[in-house]
């Protein structure tokens, strides 16, 4: 009898340990979703931060702002919100840049739109005389008028790494580990990605051909290709992107890395595949 009880206890304890190990694995899978950016330096962000950073960089390029402006914008969003689209903050501050409706930045709903907030930041920065010759923190402070004017400078190095990668100066520089269920799959995902490319980069719909699970972007050169390839990986989590190919390299959600692939790879096309809707 005693031996039977011991055997039952051992079995229960074993099952409990196994369950804890399995649960810990699930927790690690969920919390381990992250993106590593390597471009003359290394930065690690979560999927949401990465998507916001990619949008900030793309809109700066679309507006014809110099790369220095992208660095300033990223450093500002780093400091103000941790690159997160916050619902609130100090007093009536809202969004990526913690802009205040009472200071004329727009309505709370407008400012909570990352694209609106980013465009208004760049518009304000462009009005600052000689901002390009300023330190990152001074340029940011002239726009933000923060109580901590030196705070932006500590994010300058990270922002330079991000800008180099997201503006296409590095190859296979944005690598994300994806987990969990995406918000969109199939045709809904490809439609959202196409719209995102249009809003962030100003890319005409004709330049991004899609079917139910595949999107192809036509590019003029290698730098342009890596801009779009890195943007697609940055927005992979919400849109169920499972594979991105360009210039003989392939990123997969399964591995979370860029690897060389064999076969013919047209140098003028970036190809992304998303999860099927089923």
C-alpha cells in the first residue's frame, strides 16, 4: 500500500514538473518575441517597438527628411514612450512622442495614430532653424520642450543603429522572432501590408503586387530593397508574415534569422509570404 502511494506521488510530482517545464516554455515563447537590429551596433526591441520604429523611419524617408532627422525622431520616441504608442502620460500627453492636445498637436485620437504623430513631429522639426547642426538632444528638445532637455541624447547611438538598418544601409539587419497568433492572416494581412507600405513609404499600390498569401514589391536598387524587406520583417508579428526574401537571403518566422537561399532570386523584387487564413 505504502509503495503504491509513493508511486502515485512520484507520478504526480513528475507530471507537475513536466507541466511547469511546458508552461515555462510557453511563457518563454510568448515573452521571447523580439527583434535584433545589427548595423554597426546592436539593438534589441520587442515586436511592437520594432513596428513603430520602422514606421518612424519610413515616414521620415517619404517626407524627404535627411537621415539625421530619423535619428532625432527615433531618439525622441525612445525617450518619450519607449517606442510605444501610449494611451496617456504626463498630464494630457499621448502617443509615441507624448504630444499634448492642449499644446496644439491634435486631438487625442489623432495623436494616438503613430503615422499622424510621426508626421507632425517631422513637420515641427523641419521648422527649427539649423536643427541639422544641433546635437540630437538639442534638436529634439527644441520640438518637445521637455523638463529633461538632456534626456534624448542617451538614445542617440541606438537610434543611429536603427536608422542605418531601416533606411537600407545594412543587409539582413532586422531579424525578428515571431510567436503567438497574428491579428491578420491571408488576404487581410497582404492588404494591410500593402496599405502600410503606401502610408509609410508612399509606395504606389501598383508597385506591390499581391495575392491571398503573397506580396511582391518591385525595387530599383539594393538599398531600396532592404528598406522594404526590413519594414516587412518589422511588421511581421501583426500580419502573420512567415517569410521575406530579397537578394539571395531569406528571413523566416520559424527561425527568426536571415539565411542564404539557393535558386534564382530576382534582384529587383522583395517577396513576402503570410500565413494562410485557414
